[in-house]
C-alpha cells in the first residue's frame, strides 16, 4: 500500500543533480497510498554515505528536514502506518529498502524489508541478489533498494501484485514510482510498467533488467477500487477508465428511483459520474469538505476515521432535500462511514438513500499488507445484505459483482487478485 | 579495374565497404582508418585492395594516398574528415569524392551556423535558439529566463559545435517547484560545456541553447549532387543508452526503418515536408558558399507540436547506425550512384530501395558512452556463423584487429542487422543475437526494447498526440508561430528576438 519513488541520475554530470526535491514532490503525489509516515534515503553528496530521514505525519513536514542536503540518487516512501519506514541494513554494503505490499514469509513489512536488505547487503552483485530475492519470496510486493555505492534497484515479486512504473527525465534521470501520476508531477516521461518478476538495477553507467522465470501478472484489484489516483496508470491500465466502467456496471439494469446521484469524495467520483451518465440522471456535488484532504479509511483508529469523515462530508442541503438519492461509494470496510453519511443525508431531507458500491463485498483480509482490517471487523464478512441495510440505514444496497470486477481487469496473461472480495488470492494462497 | 578508397572505421563504414564490394564493377577496395576494423580489413584483402591505418582527418595524407594508390573514387564515411576538408583535397587532386566540401559541411559542424542559416533563409521547421560565446552571458540569459519565464527556460543545452554527440542536455523546466534544481544544473552544465568546447579552436560560439520540444524523432538521409536531392527511407535512431528510453545520450543504440519509405508513425505528407526542409538547407548552404553539395545530407527531424516536421540537426554524411538501415535496402549499385553524384548527373539515375523493414542494434562495452576508459581494451568473442544462422548480419564498429585478437576501442563495437517484412519481426531476429557478441571479462550494453511492439506503439501514440496539436495550429494559421503575452510588456514574438540577436547581428 505504501507509495514508492526511486530516482537515479546518469552519465556525464550525474553528480551535479540534487534529486531530493524531486523525490519529495513525488512522495507528495503518492500520499494517496499513505499519510501516516514518510521516509527518504539518499547517498549524501557531502559525505558519500547513505543517509535516511523518517518521521510520522504528513509528507509536507519532510522539506525542512532535507533542506541543505544533496544527493544524486534517492528513494522515498509514504506509508499508511506509523513507524512503517524505509529499512536500513548494514552488511558488507549498506542498503536501504522500501516496500509496497508484503511477502508471505514475514510478519510485517519491516521484517520483510529487513530480510531482503540482509540478502542485498551481502556484497554480492546487487542485480543477481535481487533476482534471487524475487524468486525466493515469490508473491505480494514491489520493492526499491538504494545502496551506499549509489545503485538504485527495483523489482516486483514473481507473482506481480503491487504496481511499479518507470520513466525518465531527459538524458539524466531514471525514475521508478508506484503510480505514473507521481512521474507526471516531477516532470518525468512515463515509459512502461515494471513487469511481474522484473528486476531493474540502475547505476550512473548502466541499467540492467531481467525477469525471474515463471512470473505472472496478478494485480491487486483494490488498487483500482480505492488505492490508486485516478490520474494514474497502474499495471498498464488507466485507473479512471476502470472506475468509469465500474459505474456503468452498477448502472446497467438498475431501475431504482433516482433524482440525483452523489459520490462520496473523492475516489468514487468517476464511478458516480459514469453511473449518472449511463442512467441519464443528474450527478451533483453533494458534499463540502473542511480542512485537508484526508483518506479517512486509512486512518488508524475508529475515532480518527470518524473525525476525518465528518470533516470531509457536510451535505449540500438543496442537492438532497426531498430527493431520492443514489449514493455511490468505492467500497465498504466497516460500514461506519456510510452509516454516518446516510444519517447526515437524511437529516438534510433525503427521501430515499440507495447505496451503490463500486466494488464487491470485502469479506476477507489481505495477506499482502493492504490495510484491510481482520475479518471480524469487516461488515460484509459478518452480516447478510439484509442486515447491512438495516445497520447503515439505507433503502437499498447493491455491490459491484465480483465477476464484473474480474472481467474489467483480466486480460491475456493477467489474472487479478480478488481475495479480499471473496475471490482468488494472488499466488493461489489460502486465507481463512 | 575500378579502385575505391573508403575513409573511416566504424560499422557504417563496414556496411559501406560491403556495399561497394557487392558492386557489379567488382572494385578493388582500399580503406583508411585510425584502427583496423576486422570487417573492412577482410573486405580489402578479399578484393585485392589494402587497409591503411592512418589519419582520416588529414586532407594531405588522404589525397596523397589516393593519388599514389591511383584510386578512381573516394568515399568518406564519418563527419570529422568533412570538417577538415578531406573531400576538398581529394577533389583538388582530381579524384571524384563522395563527401561534401568543408564549407558546406558547416551545416553539421556548427549547430549554431545551421540555425542561423535556417532563420536567414526562412526555412520552415526551425527552433528558437540563442548562442553564447562565454559562460557569463549564457548564465545571465538563463538566469533571467527562469525569472521572467520566457521560452529560454525550457532548453536543450548543446555544445555549439558538433562534438561527438556529447554534452547535450534536455532540461524541460516546467514545474515551478523544481525550478532551483533545474537552474542549478543549467548553470553547472554551462560551465562544463565551456570547458569541453575549449578543446575546439575552429568555432567562436561555445554554448547553444535551443527551445525544448517533444515529439517522435526520425532521420531523413538524402543523396545529392548539388542539383538533385533524392530522399532515402526514413530511419528512427534511439539515442538513450538504456531500455525504457532512459539514460545518457549515445551515438545511437539501434535504429528501425520501413517497411517502405516512411515509418509507421510518420505520414507520407510529413516525409515530403521533411524532404523539402532538407532540400532548402542544401540550397541555402550552396547559396552561402557558392559550392555544390556532393554526397549525403541528412536531417535529424522531429514532429513537433509547433510546426510539425522540424529540423533538430543536420548530418553531412550517413548516420551511424542509420546507415545500416538504408544500405541494407539500397538496390541501386552504389558505385553507379556514387559516380553519378560526383559527376552531377544524379537526376539521370533511378535510386531504388527494397520495401523491407530493417532493425539495427548496437552492442557496446559497459562504460559507454561516458567512460571510454572503462569501455576500451576488451577482447571480443563472437560466433559469427551463429549470428548468420539466426538470420542476422554482423558489422564491426569500434573494434581493432591486432595479432588475431579483436579488441574494443571504447565505443559501439558491433552492430547487428536484420531485414524482414515488419519491424517487429526484424527486432525479434536481432534480439536473438544480442547475447552473442561477448567481451572477455567485461560486460556488454545493448537495448532489447528497440523495435518491439510496445515501443513502436508508444512512438505511434506520441506521434498522434503531437500531430493533433500541429494540425490544430495549422488549421488556425498558427503553424510555427509562438506568441507570448507578458504582463506589463505586452505581446511578444520570441522569433523576433532570435532574428535580432542571432541573424541581424551577424
């Protein structure tokens, strides 16, 4: 789930670049993947050694911490968990490892980064070591590594679950990022995705790429449902386009009374817009936000989520008063968000509230580190549809069908991971 | 029996030598190069000619040798001999030469001179530019541009003279929040360029700053005798050192062409416009110098949003690796063609090309292009029969034959070529051979992605986006115009500034 960015400068004059601010702005662009913690590592121009800065809180707090520092290679990470940072390992070569997702073999990301860091700091060539890592831990993650020698490595596990894209700035900088929009923000040209099981090593003089044998593309569908920015391309798919298709799927055959369509900010906007367009119904802006953009579902505690949510969602009276509202949201995790929103809408005069969800029911947790709560906290994992309706207080509720989601993302050689929605997990693992 | 002398020792020259050897005239082939190219050496020996190691840029040496050998024709491969007047000397000695006069080759030697020529003669497809003769004025101008946000903020910084393809930096500066990073880099690169250029005494300008444009690039080579200009199939070279279009600028890591005269992502109309641009440049430089252009002129082109086909640079010779693309499909006997060009009767010769697609890829030692010291001196091992068996041909580049061993000289040492019905199929064949050339105890560098469907599709997408933009401008009568409005200053046409500083003053 974290946002990853790595930048390497090449060729004549490569040492003249200071890429720390590039890294920072890419991290800013990747806050959708985590707002609780950030960390950055670089090879320091002044000392030649690997340096790291990490903290909890908003990425914007990073800037004063790197002021005056300079480095021509760097990696950065934003995370939805406090103290989930880039991990440094001091072996024969000092390395820093950042990860999105998680291996199956380790308890958490930190442990996984540490294990991988140990393999990569052994002093044997980085590229070959990374290939070994991607073969040994086959499922569930994308990773970045920075060595004290100034090498930037990146790769995706053989079963490619989490995204990674690659691009360039002029003849000078090579960039890898979780999402293409982070490349856009720093003025890099998007070239391609990093393929499943693909390992890339960049140094000032070389770029090496290889692929582990038997790699398969099994993208995380939650990326399309919620995580990724809708101006991004991930797994070679345009996120906005997928969300529009989701809206169409929800609208098809839906004949529920509808005076107005409202999307819960902001992930669901493309879904709401295409739902409304398909059913030829007005889509209106139903809410006004106070304060910063907060991804409430990613907040740690129940209270924090509620605060985030309530600040985010003050309904516009005339939009809902006396209306049958179709309320679109991207997903339901615990259900408190929707329960709250529906009660707010009703107080502002909504006659009917019909909930349409742009994803199937989340019934299981994620073994690959996406912040989905344990099963006993998942409303759809515990209650029947009728009961969910009663709890959240809506007139009707419909979810995107699992087969529709699978169809939207499946292609030749692409089998999406839909484990949390009750489908097949990437790597065919069994999760209770 | 006809005797032909070739100049230069790269893969381009190996391919030229092979083409000459295939001529129906069965010539004896002689060659001069700074190192012993194994492929050309073999061709010289098998035709009863001679391979001479010596300076390719010394006009006197080349013309004397041409005389003593009694050759009937000299063919110049690389650009540097053109800048030193080798063709002039050979022609003075009364020997036909496929290669331009020194004065004419200035269109390649001085990037600044080419730009001035284009603006002076109103040749379309041109970029805004400024030249600087010292570090201070360049820094001042670029500093100022970052404050006033004029076109000079988004620049390509180049050495004002052709300098082995090094030192070009594309600095698109469009994120206000990264302005300081970009500015710092511009300043330090200006200093680097100035130092680098101090090695060249033949030009006053040091730094060239050009407007930064985006779009698909391609090369249009032309044969010309000064009166007739004949276009060849378009070729797209790939300058980034690494896959994904990442990494430093090289002489070219691989090139694609065909099927047919244009590329999949360039329209016939764009081809014709490009040809007209190259023709105009040839006419203009002939008007300036009073000399005929004899040889090959090539436009390094880009389709840009501002003007459609736009001239980025000129070559006064065949490109390398692009030469291998066009020579692979040239059907006309190269000696008939060369003599026709030298004798001013190109219009009488039909120049024919096969329709096939061609993919060329270079293999270089790791360290190329920026660390020649690391890239040179490695022994090459390659199974040439296996290359042939896999449907490719191998041409020797920066490789020197000595005592039965072949050793790298620091640059692209081998180029692999395949000819097929489609670019993708040809690329597959070449990719199947990229691992065959190896270096003893050292690693090689090559690009897998050139010619693959993924990269071709990306080029097409880019071309379509840019085409939409320039067509829109064209429909509004805005092709090539760049208007700015600066609060407090009013309407500004940057083209007038270029004319004022660069054309009227000189």
